[in-house]
């Protein structure tokens, strides 16, 4: 009993610290990727090739003056950034990031908890992030923030539907909602081979869920200054960014788990395979941001409802039809 308790605490600490470190250094990676695409150098002054830049940014934000608008709803204003961060950090609890290992005669799964409805758990938690954005925009008592919050709510709700539908094909093929079972079902062939359309839909819809370019209509500096977080400063502002970058890691881990075989791979340790695939998907998210221009709001909504949603439904129908034919 003591062994399992200690093992769980260690896994939680490793995942929690790893996610926070990844979120911090993703800011540097994103700036370096942007610099490479735009033929410049990016951060170079803080440490070797800018390696200490995330630490410098964190210290700067920690010591900046914390300004709360006079007419803001102070409680909701302070709670909103926390509501964004917690689901992003908690979601990783059900993601298997390596094969089970033997420690002191005990088989320890490299997963904080293995629930048989892991996918439903992830979808439920990811929906909570909407509240942090909407409450932040509303509680700021600013027209820019309010418009950003309203835009983001409509956008996230709209794209959550094709996002959920995009993984139905994976569930149909695996016949299970447990993420560890889905990974084990990909021991011979990754599900991206069977579900390339589902993979593309999830990638696009998750980008919209995270309010990243080309779907960052909730921030839209040109019209809304910074949208829902216009009035935020200091560590509250930092929490929004921690939530966004932690969500990039989580969505990348979900893609790796559902479509790219999870931690499975030859020769290398399973955890290393998981991290390699994770890094590859994160680079795709960063590449998308610095390649495509922002859509107009009407284009954003039309794309979600008139293209992604019918495509996701068609993918489910075709998957079911092929499975029926193969079973015959």
C-alpha cells in the first residue's frame, strides 16, 4: 500500500513539473520556430541561445504590478485564469506515457490513473476551459474583453462538436474508451492509417479550441487589443499563457495516444518514443500558427459548421460501413 502511494505521488509530481516546464519552454520553442520561418534569430541574450529566456519572462511577470480594473468582478477576475490552467494540467492524468515498468518486483504503469472511460474524462475536462475564458472576458468589465469572451465561447462550442466526432472512428475501431487499451490496439498498425480524416479534423478543431492562429478570434489584436485577457497583467496574464501552452502539450499527447500508437515503437525506451512523437505533433501546432493568416469570424464559423462537422459525420459513416464489410 505504501509503495503504491509513493509511486502515485512520484508520477503526479513528475507529470505536473514536466507539464509546467514544457509550457514554459514552449514559449521559447515557439519564438525560435517563428524566427526560423521568418529568417531571423529569435531570443539570444538570456543564456546560451536564449535558453534562460522563459525564466527571465517568468521573473519579469512575477514582479510586474498586478492591476485589477476598478469596476471588475474581482473574485471571478482572479478565478478565471486558474479555471483555464487546472483542466489542462488535470487531463494528463489519464494519458499513458510509457509501457509498464518493473520496480522492486511490482509492475508500475506509467500512467497516473487508468480509467475505463478515459476519453470521456478528457472531453469533459477540456470543456471546462471555456468557462475560464468567458468569465475572464465578462469579469473584466471591458467591451474588448467581453467581445473576446463571447467570440471565444461561440468558437470553442462550435469546434468542440467536430473535435468529439473526430475520435468516434478511433473508438469504433478500438472498441474501448480506455486510453491504455487504445494504445495496445495499435501494436501492429497506428490508427492514423485507418483514420487520416479523423486525425486532420482533430488537429484543426483542437487548434480552434486553443484559440491559436488561424483561429485566434478571441484575442484578435487588430480589433480587440488582446480580447478576453486585455485587462490582465502580472501572474494572472501568465496563467492564461501557461494554460494555452499546457493545452498544446495535452492535445499533442492525445493525438499521439489516439492516432500515432502512443508510447509504442522499436528499440528505444517507450517513454522516449512517446516524447519524440509528442515533440513532432507540437511542432505541427507551432508551424500552423506561423504559416496561415487569421480567418474572418464568419469564415471561422462557416468552416466549423459547414465543412468540419459534415466531414466528421461522413468519416463516422464510412468507418462504420467499412467495419461492417470487413466483419462479413
